[in-house]
């Protein structure tokens, strides 16, 4: 059974969707960006239905100012009360004994930072957002990976000779690669690494060719003890059918 639940958060009313199941281990889905609880291409709603069909309760919700929830959308760094309220509501409605939370992009970052306020037992974090950029280019790590791939392809050199490559963009990308790669002491990547240090039951899921995932891997390489799962896709939201199946397999392992 799927039902809507309203619950309070910091003077506002949030709306969540509960897909019920008999298991005492449940999945809390936190949406990234300004995405509503349905997920991209209804991906999270479909995932919730599949998990519930095999016994796992799943709770999705809109944070303040997003979708059906009231209030002001202050971004993912202000979502600690929303995550805590959703986790408490989910547990109260189902009597959970173990709570696993999943988020993609900045929702993954929010879960890493705010896990402690919500009583979450395990995390599955997909493509965590640690990018602090001031231009319209992809992160430097993604540019390096893309350039390395393209420069190994003879067709790229042929296109360059024939004028088929945007030289201004190419030079702009090279210029960005020459910039310092140092992370500020209080930068987002530093905060996420510190938050996850010593935390148990954390699985990181990375879309192999996604710019956000590449930036995260570059910023945190060798600094985390978490389990890392790589899905061979460029889709940030794991939109392809095979991507969804791979993501679901990781989630089921975390829930087991």
C-alpha cells in the first residue's frame, strides 16, 4: 500500500509518501537539488514500489519549499531538520528497527553531513556533491578525465585540424586545469570527509562517467574507508534501465 503522510518541520508541513512493507528495516529516500520525491523520470517512485513489493518499507518526502511541502527552499545545507523530521515520522509510522538512507548528488552530501541528527543506521550515497565552482565549466577532475579520453582518440586530432573543435572552450578548459587543485580547509569536500570519518555502514555509489562523481572521487581519493560501488554509466540519475537495476542491487545489499 502507498499512502501520503503530512508531518511538521520547523513550523511548516512536509509531505511524504510511504510505500509500506513488513520488514523492520526501511529505506529513507532524500531527494537531491530541487527534485520532488518522485525522482527523475519517476525513478524513485518506481524503485520504492519494487522494494515494497518484496517487503521493504520506503519513505520519500519533499523538503521545505519543494514540491508539495510548505515553507522556503533554503537548499540542501539547511535540510538537517527536514531529514530528521522525515526519519522520525518514518520510524513512528512503521516501527522500524534499522533505518537506511539513500540520496543522490547534494542529497547524498546532506546525508553525510546530517546523519547524526536523524538516527540513521546506514547510508548509500550516490554521486555526492562536493563541487564549489565559480564558472560554467565542469569540475577540473572531470575535464582531465574527458580530455585524457578524447586525446587518446585519433578522431579528436582530425577534428582539431579541420576546425571541428571549439578552440576557445578547449583553451578555457586547459586554463582551468592549470589552476591549483587545493581544497580550502573549510571546503565542502573537507566537511564531507570529516563527517564520514569513522562512520560505519556507508556505501558510496559513483556513476563512472558523471562529472559530479568524478569530482567526488578526485577530492576524496584515499581519504575514505567507505565501500565504493562503480556503475558504468554517464547518467547522473541512473536513468537507463540497466543503471536502475545496478543501483537497486546496491540498495538491496545495504538493506539486507
